C-alpha cells in the first residue's frame, strides 16, 4: 500500500505547475513643493457704524512632479457693522465678505518680509438686516436684503528693520513595519509684525475710510515646504 501512495504522490508532483517567481518590489516617489505668503490686518474703527474689518492678500504656489504648477493669488475682505440709520430710524446690521482670485500683481509680499501691498477692487456680498425704531428695534418687522458692493482695497505694509522671525523644521517619517514608507519634509517660514497704511473705498460712504487707524493685529508671513515621499510595495 505504501508503494502505491508514494507512486501517486510522485505523479502529482510531476503534473503540478512550478511555484510562481516572487514579484520584485514596486517603488513610487512623490515630490511636492509649496510656497505661500500672506499680508493680514484687522481693524475695529470705533466709528459711528461700529465697523470691524479684515483685509488680507494671499499668494500661493503648489508644484508636484509630473504636473503643471498651480498658483493662486487672492484677496480676503470682510466688513461687519451695526448702527442706527437716523434718516430712516432703523437699526442696521450688515455683514459682507469675499475671498476672490485676483491678478498676481494685486498682491505683493517681498521675500524679506519688509514690504507688502494689496491693491485691487473686490466685490463683497452678504446680508443686511434693518429693524424699525433704533431705540427699541422691532425685529418682528425687520427687512432683510443681500447686497453686493464693489470695494477698492489699497493698502501697504511696512515692517521695522530686523523684526523678522524665521523658523525651520525637518521631519523624517519611516514605516516601522519594514521601511515600506519613507517621507522627508523640510519647512522654512517667516513672520513679522507690520503696520499697514492706505484706504478702502466704495460707493457706500459707510464703507469708505482713509487713512485707517492703528489695526488690532497686522503682520506679514511666508512659508516654503519641500516634501519627498518614497513608497515601496510588495517586497
């Protein structure tokens, strides 16, 4: 009986296909670079309209291997007001904002973070609520509208000499399960307090100011980052 079993086992071994060769590990590499700069300021104007505004210009670029670069330049502007319209005896609440793309020349932040400018017209939109009787607003009879206003933002930032703060970081990540994932990231950034001057104009006299008073907060910033990632599969 044992001879028959041995013979069957030998025959089976002859007809079985050979074991597949082990596939070579596949490797992929990802490289990306991002660069961005920002000019930012906020004001509480303390005027008859109780105005609070934010203005900022952003310039950013993203570049990855094998793809065209992506660049975005935009302006953020927002205005919040609450006041009494004495001509109509109405309590007015207004909240308008926009973050819109603009031409690269409209936002300029110097590489040394000593100068910046934001100079463009933007359309802001939002909500305006009016309630009759400023002394005791009747919100049950309020009216609501959704205005759009063109605002001209013309601002310049200047930083004191020697006030820049530069930061750097280096991150190295490795997959502990067997070096199948490795990433290197190098980041460099800068930040400086800077005082903006200039004007904001529009067809609405309550949204036209200049020169602006001292801001609550204002600064210039930039960040550059390079990332390299290696993935190895099925080794």
